[in-house]
């Protein structure tokens, strides 16, 4: 068999939440494989630092400051991407927020904000990019979570947004398969990122004591390990992979709770 083709040479990728964690690792993986990037986050400093790092791979990088929970910002991301690069091949819907609240206390406003940011933003960006993705036989990768398999108590809105991303992935894959667009989902378990920093710290303290069972590999995931899956799914190597949720959890969902 010939060498597997994971090159993204000359492709254009939009990545939301690119300034940190999984988005950042994915942006660097894309850049290392030749993709030009449109990188998005609300904050400027970390985004510009990431853009500089990515440019060192010899690709073009356009940073766009935007809140994906805002329609005008989503339109601006798309408009700037088209103005700069003329089209989009890859859309990585990665930005997300969470809200610590028990179901008993969940209010519509916070539920709506989490769903709008984590789920609808991805749907809306996909709609905006549809004609370009169709022309270029592109791919959409949605970052969900292992919360799409089992919800986290106290993170109800977040967990519900994550299972919604899985269904949105399947629905779009079915609707847009005929257009040559693939739509896939990646669900990581606990990963060492700023979003999960406190949780990682407490889990690693328990693992250190040897009285905690996280997954068969007894460690948390690293952002680069998620980015490797994202890269593969975004590349020509995954040309027949469509409409599925790929779990990156070190075997956690395979183990029987004790
Ligand atoms: N870390 C984990 O354990 C874990 C596990 C499963 C799934 N995930 C998923 O992985 C994805 C990335 O999470 P992460 O852990 O890498 O988090 P992170 O390190 O906190 O990064 C989040 C990124 O999203 C951006 N962002 C947040 N809200 C945004 C908004 N409204 N508009 C635009 N950008 C926004 C942040 O930048 P600004 O704050 O500057 O906007 C940042 O670039 C999320 O979808 C998360 O649900 C993470």
C-alpha cells in the first residue's frame, strides 16, 4: 500500500477556539501539514501568539477575533475567510463554554447561551460555508466530548450541547453527503487544557495516590492526541469516513465501572 496521505497542502481551514488547548494543538497540526488557517477566538493575545507559531510552518494565518455565540461575528469569520483565501476546505467547530449548574437550578438564559455557543454556532458556520465546502469537497469536524456518551452531573447544559453536536454531525453528513462534504465528530475525554485544568489537577492527585480508576491507561489525554485524530479525519486519508463520533478516551468507555 502507498503512503497514507495526511497532507493538507494548500487547503484552507477555519478553526474556532484556536488560541488554546485542543484548538491550538489542531491548528499547529494543520499548519504542520500545509494548511492555511483562519483562527478564531474572543481574546487577542493568545490568538496572535498561536498565529505566529503556526506561520513558522510556512503557511498563511488569518486571526479573527469573534464570539461564536454572535451571528454577526460568525458572518464576519466567513466573510474574512473568503476575502483572504477565496474558499474553505475544512471547518473545525471547537470553541465551547460550560456552566456549572445542577439541573434543578438550570435557567433558560444560561442553557440557551451554552447551546448557542457550543452547538448552533457550528451549525451556522456550516451553513455559511456550505457552498464553498461543496465546491471544494470539504470536511467539517465537530469537537464534542465524552459527555456525549454519559452526561456530567453539574454540567447539564454543556453535556446536552455535546450530544446535540453528535446528532448535528449525523444529520449534516446525511444531508450533505451528496454534495461531497464529510461531517465527523471527535469526543475526547479529560484532556490537559486550560478549560479542564482544575479537573486535571484533582484527577492526577487521585491517580498519584493509586486509589482512582480513570481509564485503562491511568492518565489524562494530551491535546496533541486529540489533534492527531482531528488531523486524520480532516485529511484525504479519511476520504470515506463520514457521519460518526470518534471517541478519544484511552479506553475509558470500554471499562466496566467498579
Ligand atoms: N479539555 C477537556 O477535558 C475536554 C474534554 C472533552 C471535550 N473538550 C472540548 O474540546 C473543545 C476545546 O476545549 P479545550 O479544553 O481545548 O478548552 P480551552 O483550552 O479553554 O480552549 C477554548 C478555546 O475556545 C475559545 N472560545 C471559548 N468561547 C468562545 C466563543 N464564544 N467564541 C470564540 N471562541 C471561544 C477560547 O478562547 P477565548 O476565551 O479567547 O475566546 C479558546 O481558544 C471544546 O469543545 C470542549 O468542549 C474538552
